[in-house]
């Protein structure tokens, strides 16, 4: 008998505003991918950055998810409660020589796309400094279930990257890796705008001895002016009074063959139908999907 670990997936919104159609597509894809194999679906609020986070946005996100019929397993996980765990790992990485303090100012780096390793071997104090991870001169790669093989030369294309900002805020790249491991996430389903971040996360998993999750990146939704739908840029937010229409629309964006009358059903029925008909192979292999208007979908690669 082959025993495989049960599927554990997640949706991890940053509470910087209300959910938009792109977040709904990510929530829906991660939910259906987990529930279609009787897996767990967890919700993690990525509230690492208080200045950017709008009061009540997290609560609003959770209520909206409920209104769309999503039902998460376990308690909601809050990154704001994890500061101590992040600090322990940062100290460990510094002590092992895998990360270092960087006191370069933004102004000093303004002409550099890739960090020029100025502080790499200077053994500076971590006080009042950013912390960077050393990147090796190696290729990191993974096979995305939708986007296919993705390869990145970390040192050349990304460079030594920040895991803690000078102002004390923990960087997304570190928190996501620690929390995916802490929550036992073995399947990450999210937007393709994070494809480029994945090799950094795989490298951190390797440094910290965590297993690598399986990855699936859905296309990022952009508006007709080419802007990514995003919470912080005030993209039109979704409301539960159009839940059925929006769910069906998101299913179509995800390439699912939706029955004509599905839109007449309440959200819960739509989700149940979608769980039993979910086909991740039908998700368009595109990095971007342009949303022209509510009912016509144009895709570009
Ligand atoms: N917090 C990120 C966002 O709201 C998602 C992070 C992830 O899924 O890894 O876009």
C-alpha cells in the first residue's frame, strides 16, 4: 500500500484592501484543488506590514470568503503573531553565515537592479540594518503544474535578497517559507505574479531543511490598461451580492467548462459542483489574463 501525505493547501491574502477578482480566482483555484482530493484548505492572513494594512481589511476578507461559500479548515493563521519564530530563524541564518546585515541606503542602491554584495563579508551589526540572504551561483528550478518548468539563476537574476527590512519588517519571502512549513502546506496554488519569487522560496526551504511543496501558478489578472488587479491599487472589489455570477466568471477564467444554468445556483452549490468537476489541466498556461470586461476574457502569454 502506498501512503501519501494528505493534501494541505492554503489561501494567503495580504490584508491591504478588499478582495478583487484576481484574489477570488486564487482563492477558488486553491480551494478546488484541495477539496477535489478531500484535502485541507487553510487560510493565512499575511499581516506583516501594518502601515500598508487597512484596519478591518482582514475581517472584511474573511467575511467575503464566507459570503462566497468558502469554508476553511483549522483556525485562521495570522503572520502578525509569528514575530518570535521569524527572529529565531533570522538569527540562526546570520550565525551560520548564510545571512548578513546590510546597511546600504536606498539611495546607495538606486542604480542597481541586483544588489552588488557591498556588505556581504563585512560582518556588520544587525542593529539598524537590513538582513540579506547570500544567494549561491546556482540554478534553482521547479516544475509548475500549469506553467511548466521554471528556472532561475539566483545570484545572477535576483542577488542576495532581503529577509528583514531595515525598519524591522519581516520580508514576505522568509515569512511565507516558514509559515508554509509550520502549517504543513504541501500544495501552493497562487497567482503567476509570484512565479519569480518561487526559486527564492525553494532556496530558503533548502537552507532550512523544509520539504518543497508542489506548485501551481494561475494566470495573474490584469485590467484592460495592463494593470494587475491588486488590493493596494484599489481594483474593483468583489461583493457577495453578486457571488454566484462572480464565482462562475472566476471558474471560466480558470478554464473550467461551466454549465449554462450554474449561475442560477447559490454559491455553495456552485462550489460543490466545481469541486466535483475540477480540472486543473484546463487552467490556461498563461502568465497573464486580461480582463476586458465582465463577460469576455482575452488571454495573452
Ligand atoms: N500574500 C500574497 C498576496 O496577497 C500571496 C502570497 C502567496 O500566496 O504566497 O498576494
